[in-house]
C-alpha cells in the first residue's frame, strides 16, 4: 500500500515506533511459529497414536489387526486435529476481514499467507486462500501481475477468481489465453452470469457478434431466469452494444471498462476484495 512520504508506517498502517509494533507482537505473537508448531505437534501425535495402536494390536491380535488399528487410530486422530484446527482458521479469517475493512491490504495478505500453512490439514483451504490473495492483489491493490500466480494456483476458483484471471490475461494482450480461461470457467461455473457475460464481452471484441451471441445463448440455457443475460442477448440481436453495468462492482473490479464517476465515488462494501471468497450475484439495489 502506498503511504504518504516522509512518514514511516508499519504493516498495521500506524506510524512506526515501539508502541504500534509492540501491540502487534503482544496481540498476535508469532503466527508463523504457531502454525508450524501446530503442524509438527499434529504429525507427532498422529504417528504416536498410530504406532501405539499397531504395537498393541499386533501383540494381542496379530499383524493384520495391528495394521488395522494403526490405520484406524491415525484416521481418528486426524479427524480430531482437523476439528480443532477450524478455530484458529476461523479466528484468522475474522482478523483478515478486519484488515480488509480497514484497508490494510498488505497485512491481510500477510495473515492469509500464514494461515495457508494449515492447508495441509484443511481440505480446499489452500485453494481458497490463494484465490483470496489473488483477488486482493487484483481488486484492492490494482496489481494484476501479482494476482495472476495466485489465481492460477487456486484449483477450485469461484467466479471472481476465474474472471479476474481471464481479465489479467486479456489486459496484457494475451487474448487467446483469456478466452481459454473463460471457456473453462463456463464449464466449471455454469451458474454464474458474470462468467458468461465476460466471455461474451471478450468474444464480441475478438470474434464477432455471432460468437458473442452463441456464448450468451449457451449461458441462458444454464441460467434461463437470469434477466441480465437476457438483456445483453437482446441488445446484441438488435445491433446494440453490451452494457455490462448491470453486473455492478463485480464487473468494474475486472478493470476491463472504466468505472463511471458516480460508481467511483460511491461506497462499495460488496467489493470483491472484501469477500472471503468470490461468488454469487451482486445484491439488488
């Protein structure tokens, strides 16, 4: 985040000095060390329970029973560990939301990076965090280049992850790659109107009106009740332009069109960077 010249500012957006840094250290400790410690203890506990179950089972019932009890013990221990690890993850996400609302975007990214280490124990967590970091880089810090590696690495992207990845490629002249991403997104996120609309918008500029109409027709088959896609389809059929403002902040966050002055000056609490994970339609106003 760019800070005013002539003033040193710490990661919390406060003037540097012992006071601000002391508060950060006393309240949060060393999150990276905590995460590493939890991982090591979890592995050690799982191995200990598994080994103990194997020894006891083999001694009393034989080799086969020992192996079975070792596997069962490891599974049960891992389930307990996973349940206990939900609390630090939820606490960290609450902290991240606070940083985002206070516009401490670098601090939010730093905290998400620390929590990412728990992805080994939480299914889908790593992908969600990678997407969230990418969205913050893209939408909040306006840095598509920094966002792209995270968005590419997120295997289970939501609508914002897919569209921002495609937009980052499109904005740098990699149109064919952007269209390929949107084609995959249309298969992965069939029920997301923004995906179909963005795909059609790009096709209109690099394929023609007929191809854009084909995309919208496919989208309406998946989303017959989406009035936004219907209006875009009718506009193209009548030789008019696609007006993407119907998708609001979600569309303008992609940076493919300039934000109208009225929207630029208006508060936007539903900005994609302020969500835990992309997805869903914009709220009706």
